């Protein structure tokens, strides 16, 4: 690692004058003790992790159980994304739209400049050149993150392609996104007195701000996850979605998988799921049906652009996984469990007495004693969770045993189908196929999860999360819908087929009807059959539905009547759904909302017929 005083980096480490000038400007603003240009080497990783162990930020895990791995415990006030402190700072507030928090960029810059002023006193300022996607790939993009958090540096090294290769590729004239981050906790006060650091410094004041016109990110106060790892949601979705709109491509909150049939035919699927809807399980699916193989290309984000042949090609712009640990175990996601065998940073999970990690769902039986995510003694009788519900693991994707060879291809993969899914105990069938791109966009725009009595005291209220992008679209959601419509026009007859899936239908007792997890491969098999034209579908107002005898149900302990119930059209429920969608569409500006989606709603309402349900 090269230690440099501000403004004294060598020509080798500063090939782009724009980057050098920006780094100098930020160093003058934040006044760190020193500036480090991150090179991405193993020696750098070792040095940083040793320093964080000495500081108390990391706990080194038992190498016999989890080699080269660490546990971090964040402050309890800094454990997740802070959506209420996340802003789109567009010049026109209407460009942010009703689903985003907006602040005027000129006012926000003044406020942030005051917060960042001298915010790194006594600390090291790290400069992280990084590439989202393989360095130099046509679908990739560059960024430079400045941070005063070594935890962020180590995590970014796992999540992106950081270091000298990315920096050298950012020659003058190459576009790059400046991403500024500070914990907001200087170690030297206004009187010049140096104070001891804490294991997890953060500031009560937090801002995560995006400037779409200038492609900038400013993040202050938080050291955790998507608030601080600015290549992830901030760049790869909020800023990239604006870039994609302007340049004719797509930045989506989607996994990507490669599916190989028993006949060795290969298909690539992209799928959007909100949180707690089976996204990681599908990304790392281990099929139970013979002859089928599913390989992982990405678990969270897809960048998609029309290729030379006019077909949509996708890359996973990330290098690693930032997965939710609780609920991940050998029975629910064996692939993810095998991926985190070592070289992993765990955050806010429990520590076993033997020096390994544990969380709810990792094993059938909990340990007799552990140290919980806050550092307290814990036993199964404690009455509290050992791991925080948002506890995480950070690990490189190439450790995943199901990783596809193409995951790192700069050319990406051709997408054959796009899947949308929510968590719906009723109404939405197990799987349906859109009859057109426009109906598929309608499916994505109306994605929702259904509330339960346990959660809210109100059953059946819809919580909409269109395209699983509600917190992540960097501009007006109505314009985002319109961009999807425009992409369909651009792709024409080469556009991927679109499907809706729902693993979460329940019976009258609240029991899941579909077994889910690895058995979801049976739904993927039907989707592939539709792509090949080998299987039929019943035409309905909500799309094509499967015939029960064409679903592979061999070996499942699910009754025929139950299967029929979750693949049929529930007409009264869909009449109520259409009314709820009309109300939801009414929350958007009429002048910006795509007429194509209103026509799809009108068609759905007409085809369902009049509501004759007794009041």
C-alpha cells in the first residue's frame, strides 16, 4: 500500500488529471492526516484487516472453521440502509418523482460541504478506483470512491474490481462517477485534541445523496452496507438507472442465471424480486429435478444493453455478494452456505464459542452459548435474536460453487426471459407469461407484496414495489416505466419473453402450498418449455397460465386440487386487484405516466368483466 500526503501522488497512480484534481479538492475539504490510493493487492487487504483487528472493528474468526474471515459488529444505530435519509438531488423536483426523497442540488451541496468540511481530521482518506463490471468491458462503468473507513475499503475490494487496473483504464476523457463517503467522525476536534477511535464510528446525521445530472454520489454519516459501499445501490442502480435512461440501456435490481436443460440447451434468465421473495435462492438454485443445471451469474444487479445482434445482453456489474445471512443455511440455500466457507467478512451475526459465526437458520439447532451481534452473552433461552435480521456476509462471487464461467465475461450473456415476482399469499398465480412486452411491463410496474395481520393488523393491503426498484430508481418512476416501454420498442421481436412468478400462495391455514426453494426449478422448467414452444399455456386476462399436467410435479407431496388453485385465475380477486392498480396508478403524474400501461389496465378490467362480487 502506498501512503501519500495529499497532493503528492505519483504520475503512475494519477493518470487522469480530473481524478487527481478531484482527490486534491476533497483532501482540502476533509483535511485527512494522509491519503492512500488503494491498489487492490493481497498485501493491502492483509494490512487493512490486521489494522481493523487491532482497532476492534474486526474479529478474526477461527481459521480452522472459517479461514481468512472476519466478524464486524456495527453500532446498533447503523445497521441498514436509511431510506428516509436517501435523496435524489435533481435540478427539477419532478425528475425525482413521488417515490423518491428530493432536495435541491444547490442547497444540498452547501449543507454537505459544511458536513464534510474537516470531517476526516486525524483519519486516513482512501481513494478507491473501481470498475463495475470487468475492467474495459463495453457494458462496464468506472467510479472512484473516497472514504475514511477501512471497513468500506475491504468490503469494496470484495464487491467490485478495485485498484490499479481500474485506475490505469480511466485515461483522460474516460467517464467515471465520483463517489464521496465519510463516517463524519473526525479524530481531532476543533481545539486540536486527538480522541480515541471507536470500533464502529458513525454520525447521528446521515445523508445518502445522488446528483443525477452530474453523476455524483455524496454519502455522510453511515458506515454500513448500501449507505457506504457506494458502488452497490447508489451507483449500480440509482445513478446507473439515469445513465441507462439517457444512453438506451437498463440498470436493474435483478439476478441473472444460466439454465441448462437435460438436452444441453442453454438459456439465460434475469429476475426481479423484492426483499424476502426468494431472490438469492433462485440465483443459487440447486434443482431437484434430474438433468437440469442452474448456474449463477449475478445475485442482485443486472446491467442490460442491446448487443450487435439486437438481442438484450446482460452483465453482473458486481464482483461479490452482499447477502443477508439470517435464514441462509444448508436446507434453504446450500450453495450460498458453501460460498462463504472462508475469505468472508460477516457483519452483525453471532460468534460461537469456538470462533466461528452463527445465525438463525444456519443450523437446525442453535449453539448452547454464543456472543450475539451486539457483543452480549446469548443462549437459546435469552429470548432475543443472536444475529441481527439484516446481518450480512460479503464474499467474492468466484467462490460460489454454482458460478457460471460467463459471469465475468465483458460481453455479457443474452437474456432469453425476464421474471417478476412478489410475495403474494393470494391472487397472483404460481407462474404466468405475458402475451406482449407491454403486458410484461405492466406486470413489473404492478409488482407488490401483500400485508399480513401479523405485520400490520390488516390483511391483504398491497405494498407496491415496481420492478423491485422502489428504493433504487434514480429518477421519476413514471419515466422509468416509460423507459421500459421504449426499450421494448427498441428490441422489437428480439425482446425477451416476460413471466410473473409467485412462490408464496398459502391455504386457508396460512400454510405455503408450493414447496419453493429448490423445487422452484419445476417452474423454471415450464418457463423454458414455453421459450422452446414445447408447452401450451391457457390464454387469460392476466397472461398465459400453465396446464396442470404440463407442470413437472413428480415426487411432490402437493395435491392436484392445491396445484390447480395456485395456477388458476381467481377472477373476483383479480377484479379487486385491478381496482387497486387503478388507485396506485393514480399516484403518478398523469402527464408523465405511459399511456401503454393505462391501456393494459383498461384491457385487464374489460377482459375480467363486471365485478359481481356481493358487497
